[in-house]
C-alpha cells in the first residue's frame, strides 16, 4: 500500500515534532516542512534531511541566505495527500482556503476554533469522527489531557460534573518572549475556553474550567474534581487510568514530586526531544470520597498532541479503521509503552 504523503506547514514547537513523528511511521512519508525565515530551525530541518518549502514572498530571503529550498508552499501541496497545519493560532483561516483550493486534506491545531473545521479530534474519544474527512482539528494540549483521563472515567463511572483548574506553563522552553517570569496570573475571563473545547468532543460532559498562568516552562498541571454517578473506590479509578491509552501513572513517593522529575524521566527514557507524550497522573494523588473523585495530572504541552496528529492522519486518510490499532502503531514508533 502506498505511503500517506504528508507536508507540515509551520515548523515551530508542534510542527517540528509532528515532522519527526511522521518520519518515524512506516506508513507515512514526510514530503517536507515549511519555513518563513532561513533561521537556525530551517538549517536544523535541512540537516535532518527534510525538504524545505517556503511562502512565495520568502523565496528571495532563502536564496540570499544560501539556504536550499525545494519549492514554494504551493509546490508542496502538489506532492502531498495531507497537510498538518502547525502555524500559530488564527493563521489557519487563510491556509484553509489554500488547502481547499489545492484539494489537499488538512489538520489544524488547538489554536484554531472548532468552527474552522466542524470536526475536532482525539484518538481515545472520537477517532472515527474524522474518518475520511477533508478537514479536522487536533484539540489543544490541555483539552487532549482532559479527554485522555475524563473520557475513560466517564465511560466507566459517568461523570455528572467536573471542575478543573489548569495551572498553565507561562511559555514554552524555547520561548524567551512570553511570561510572566515572576508571579501567578489568573485568567479572569471565566469559565475559561477549555471546558467548551472538551465539549467539542464530549458534548454531554458537564465541565467547568479555570486557569492560572505560572512561572514555569515545563508542563501544565490540572487539578480535577469530578462528581461521579456511580459510587466507586480509589483503586477502581486507578485501575481504569492504568489501562487508559497514553496515560502514565507515577508516584510521588517514588520521587516524582514535581513536573521537573517528570521531564527528567522523559530524558531518562531517551525520548525524542525528551518528550512526554503521555498524560501523567500522580497515582498517590488520586482519591475518591463518596461520589467525588480528586486527581492531579501533568501535561507536556509541547508533545501530548503529537501522537494524536499521527492517528488523525490515519483516520482522515482512511488507512486504519481501528483506533486502537492506529494508536498501537503510533506508540510503537514513538516509544510510548505502558511497561517502561
Ligand atoms: P510556534 O510559534 O512554536 O510555531 C509556529 C511556526 O509557524 C513557527 O515556526 C512560525 O515561524 C511559523 N509560521 C508563522 N506564520 C506562518 C505562516 N504564515 N506560514 C507558515 N508558517 C508560519 O507555535 P506552536 O506552539 O507550535 O503552535 C502551533 C499550533 O499548535 C497553534 O495552533 C497552537 O495553539 C497549537 N498548540 C501549541 C502547543 C504548545 O504548547 N506550544 C500545544 C498544543 C497545541
């Protein structure tokens, strides 16, 4: 069977990871990535052997800098089945028209609104909804994190109501512009957009969210309080999360007390770019009291959506009908395992 030909538009935090993940799949071919400027990231992409495609207006700058390009972004459209759009939020609208005109499928990221595509994607919760679609959207890092744990918990115990506080990293590690670098900044527009974003995939879920930006770059942390319809035990919830795809349980008493140790674990596991694709839940921080479930989880914002993008490609390009089979393939290629 022919490989799915994939182009990545926008080679930043998410785009470079999607590119590496596509290149690691044996049923996909990375046709190339786009860059707007001939900077160090463009050179790093070339060094990895990726072809560079650039907007028409950037061709001269690349030529002047002596950085080799394979063509314009429009040339890339002619060679691909699907584009994974990883441009900054709200740029997608302009590109959507181009993708449609070129007749290529496209995946957008969580910085775009659900209304741009009308379909949002999470591999655990709604893999089949993107089956054969021309456009889809992989929801944001925080939404992906909430879906990975709340979906299996809801399936087993039925969540009547969930309250979540998101402690957000202020900037990504490679970003020296955003902040705060000192202080905690509450989102005063309430409830935050994260709840409705979860509902773009689980519309029946009664969820409310608040958020605070914190002076850290490593990960987000969620505190989750969920009212369950079924009375259960802490152990039963642990058992459900142990089985949940792309969820990793860790223990504070094993020395993983903060997000710093989670990132150290990712480095120890030898992951590409030290990524922690799984949502990390503190097992000794899970507690059920009556019908109320409490837990904490950490989200590696740079990487949790990467395996989702890969599964979304398979669903949209109709190469694997079974979500679990696609996840198994993706996870094997990225080194995600329940046993490590
Ligand atoms: P980024 O700023 O790190 O990368 C964006 C890349 O797109 C940059 O390389 C930039 O040069 C390039 N770009 C800008 N304008 C462009 C244009 N017109 N054409 C082509 N390329 C262009 O951003 P990011 O963090 O990777 O975010 C990308 C998307 O992923 C956003 O929708 C964001 O909301 C979403 N997302 C980000 C994170 C995160 O934590 N960083 C997590 C999940 C989802």
